[in-house]
């Protein structure tokens, strides 16, 4: 009971449930890509089913897929990563659990940006690890930096995401270098969540692996590769943690989903994926241009598929405001309080994971209701 008493409901999932019962609801709430993965993914999935590939793989996953991911790091970042350091996991959620369990002992402290993805803190609670919520708001560009972290003692690990959920901001090269250097100088482990890499519309994303072999990097197939239901992620480990991670995965997961692994071999079609990225960029540009006339937008999202909107001109309670929009005009958004407590009651998150016609209808309703 002690391990779960701090875990709060993920409010957006309750909103998703309610919105699913409203026939004409406009869905801005869920961070699930609506676009399809490359066609080769489905071809290989059908083949895997036809060939009855209903068996466990080794705990770290198919070597052929880990080799392909290794190749991906060289193609995209010019970074050499041994397949032996890559473990496939049950979604990135499985990777977070592995990372926390091999890095931190009971009672040790992990620094999380506030706001940030809510499941980070819940994995910490499950493992009796203490999450430390570090304000990362408008003033710092929604990033953690050494100047902020110096105010927090006894931190064992820092967990960031770039581009981030819920803001969509990006750690620039210098930001990432400085943070990694600070962590290494102070004996702190850095976990970099890079699940939205590939979905960057301004600037260039850098993997933390460009600057250190001591970081843990997490990525997966749900967002950029548009394969959320395949539940397949990966974690890149420093060599000294490879065996520890293998033991955890053997005991907790046995292995990642086999059919998903074979399917993912067809995911690396960069020409196709660039078309998807351009669709998301077009949606981002449209929605940002429209929302800035209704709400205050602190920062232009550079990646992912979210816009973080300040609602203070209408309300100081994001939860009630989100419920109001759903009930009155059937527009579903995510209240900021899902992501932390650093003034998050004044924000809501919009996801542009729907066709632009649906986004246009949502904007029409919002403007009519609010203005």
C-alpha cells in the first residue's frame, strides 16, 4: 500500500474515457499519433503472424532489430552505439522502470522537471524512490540547467525529456552539454527521454549519447514511428549497467513482444516518416497560429505534438476549465495539473494528433465559446 498511495490518477485518461462517449467530441487531449507507420511494418506484422512467431526472444530482444537501432544512431546522429548496449523493452514505460531500478536504491532522490510527463514520478513511487520536483517554467525556457540543480542536494539521478511532454521545447546542444557535464562532475546519473526525436520542426535534436557514454537514453516506436499499440521501446545503457538491466528484464518482462519486434524492422523508412513529420508540422503551425489569439503561449513548441497554453485570462483552475470545455462545447483538452504543480493549474495542453479539419472545428468552437 505504501508504494502506491502517492500515485494519482492520470486525469487525461479519464477525459479520454468521457470524450469517447461524446459522438462529436474534438480530441486535443491524447498524445497518440493518428498517422500510420511505414507500410513495411504491416507487411512484416502479417508475415510474423502467418509464420506463427509466437515465442520468446532473448531478454534484450532480437539482435537484428538492435543492430538496426544501432545503425539508426549512426545514420541520424553519427554516433556509434554497440547493439550489446541496446535493450528492447515493453514500451518506453518498461525502459523507465528498468532505468530507475538499476540506478537508484530505495529512498534515493531523482530530480524531475516540473512540469513533466506524469508517469516518471509514479515509477519512482512504485520503487520507493523519492521524486524531487524541480521548477522548470517559462523563466528557464522549461529546461533544467546546472544553476537550477545546484539548489538541490543529494540528487542521485536527473530525468529529462527533449522534445518535452507537455511543452514541446527542445534542449539545445549547449543546454545538453552543460547538463551532462554538471551531472558527471557531481556523480549524478542522467536519463534522457528522446521518444519525440524525429518530430522536431525548428532546430536540430541532439541525443545525449553524442556527449557521453555514461548517460541512459530511452526511445521507442510509439511517436515518430507511429506504432503506439505495438508497445515497443528501447534503452541505451552504459556498459557497466548492461548485465544489471538484463537481470531486471529477465525477471520482470522475460522479453519484449516478439511480433512487434519483427514488425519494427520495417519502421526505418525515412522518406515515409518525413512525410508524417511534415503533416505534424503543418498541424503545429496552424494550431499555434490560432491558439495564440485565444491563449497566452509561453514558448513556441519546437517538437513533439503538443502546445502548452496559459488560460489565466479565463480561469485559474485548469481542471475545472477542461471539464467545462468538454461539457459545454465537446472539446477535450488535458489539464496542466497532470504534469506537476509548478503553476500547472493555469495551463492546458493541446495535442495536434488529429486531422487538421478536426483541429479547425475545435478552434471554431473555442473562439465562439470564449470570445
